[in-house]
C-alpha cells in the first residue's frame, strides 16, 4: 500500500451490518472505487480511521480475514459520538476510510510455533483477523488454542463463529463468561481462570492477547507465571488517536507512537515503557 495518501479518506459502502450484541455491530465495508479496492490490502493487527460524515473519525481494528479481498469487517461498540453515529447507519450508506494504519501481528515469524490466543469481549475482532488466516495456513502452525471471555453469554461477539470453532478438531477452543444465565452451561469465571484448563509448553508457544486493559494486565501476569518469555507475549494497545499517522502526538507513550510503532507490541517492548499502560 505504499504511495497511498493516508490523510485522504476513501469512500466505502456499508454492504452488510451484523448485530453482534446489544451495543456492538459488525460493519462490512467495500471501497466504492474499483481500482482502489483491487489494490487494497492489510495485515492482521492493523487498523483504519473511519469517518462518519458530520460526526467525526475514529480508529477500528480490522476484524476480518486479510485473505478476503472484496471487502473487510470492523466490529464496533457504540460508546460515544462517532460510534453511535456509525450504529445509526444502514446498509448502502457510505463512510470514509483511511488506512491501513499501524504495524501488524507477527505471522510468518511464528510459523512452527504453538499459538495461544486470549481474547476478551470486544478484543476478539482483531484476533479473529489473525485466527482466520492461521486456519487458512493451518499446517504452518503447531497447536492453536483459543480462549475467549465475555461478561455474559449475550455479550459474546461472533456467536456463529464460536460455535464453529468449538466443533473444529484442529484447534482447541474454550470460552467463559463472568456471569452466566439460564441458557449457559459452560464455564463461568474471568478468562484467566481458563489457564487452569490448558497445558502449554511456553518455550514453543507464542501468545496473542487483546481485550480491556485490566484483562490484558492479568493475562500477561498469568502468562509470565506459566513461564512465557516476554518476547512471546504479543498484545495490542489502545490510545486516544487523532491523525493515526505519527504526526499529532496524541497517542504517544514515552518515545513511541501507538499509531505507527503499534498498536501491536510484545510485552518485552511494553516493559521499556515508563508510563503505566
Ligand atoms: C488502534 C485502535 C483500534 C480500535 N479498534 C476498535 C474496534 O475494533 N472496535 C471498537 O469498538 N473500538 C475500537 N477502538 C476504540 C474506538 O476507537 C473508540 O471506541 C472510539 O474512538 C470512540 O469514539 P466515539 O466518538 O464514539 O467516542 P467519544 O465520544 O470520543 O468518547 C465516548 C467515551 O468513550 C471513551 N473513549 C473514547 N475513545 C476511547 C478509547 N480508545 N478507549 C477507551 N475509551 C475511549 C471516552 O473517554 C468517552 O468516555 C480502537 C481504538 C484504537 C486506538
Ligand atoms: S494519533 Fe497522531 S501521532 Fe498517533
């Protein structure tokens, strides 16, 4: 994607809207310009700045498989001005998209390793964008373990995918909720309580995590206690962003810009930050 003007939003049509939970929707976006669409590509872990005209612009991680070429997904929780305006949109409406922005998850670098993925709540979408290409290239990886936690059964995103993952023989998938309900027969407890149910060899495993900051903190603590090397713990960081291209300084943590040096960091890199995460 070199040579692209990353300051210039491109028009994209919302071709599909999928209701995930009471406050979260997945938007499938397709660039209006045929040539732009053909040349567009992204890597798992990158993000886009989406402008909702009249409301503003906000960053969202890619939520779909980068091998899917015609369109891509973002999964958005309505929390404020831009996200609520996006939730008001209908299929066929048009938004602006700048990107792809930021760095990406290591992929080829972890060929041959066992993979442990730990997602929490709305942190699953960027991980889905990593899990799906890993499943496309399944033979390149050792074991793939996916742990997912949400507040309640209804708060789980991609329920249709979770069912499929649960049935696959070539991955190990466990899910949990903080608080169950009358429909829930599965595990109850925060996502780190699933660590007791798995056995991994930390020396040959790379862990990827994404979720609310408090979850990430406890996941990292748990992984370190299991014996993971800080270099083998990969997470994404969220910071308040404006430009998304390393110019405005809004997303700075010490000497790093989350928008260009991140949003993907290893825990080893995070340890060098003096500011609390
Ligand atoms: C790299 C990156 C990837 C992201 N990916 C996703 C995604 O895939 N899906 C998704 O739903 N959201 C994602 N976010 C968060 C999303 O950008 C914010 O929810 C959005 O900017 C809020 O904009 P708003 O105008 O709706 O809210 P505002 O009106 O600006 O704020 C509403 C409330 O949300 C709080 N808020 C705003 N931004 C953030 C933030 N970044 N983190 C925590 N609280 C915030 C504000 O303090 C305020 O309380 C991502 C953020 C980053 C930096
Ligand atoms: S958002 Fe402007 S420098 Fe990162």
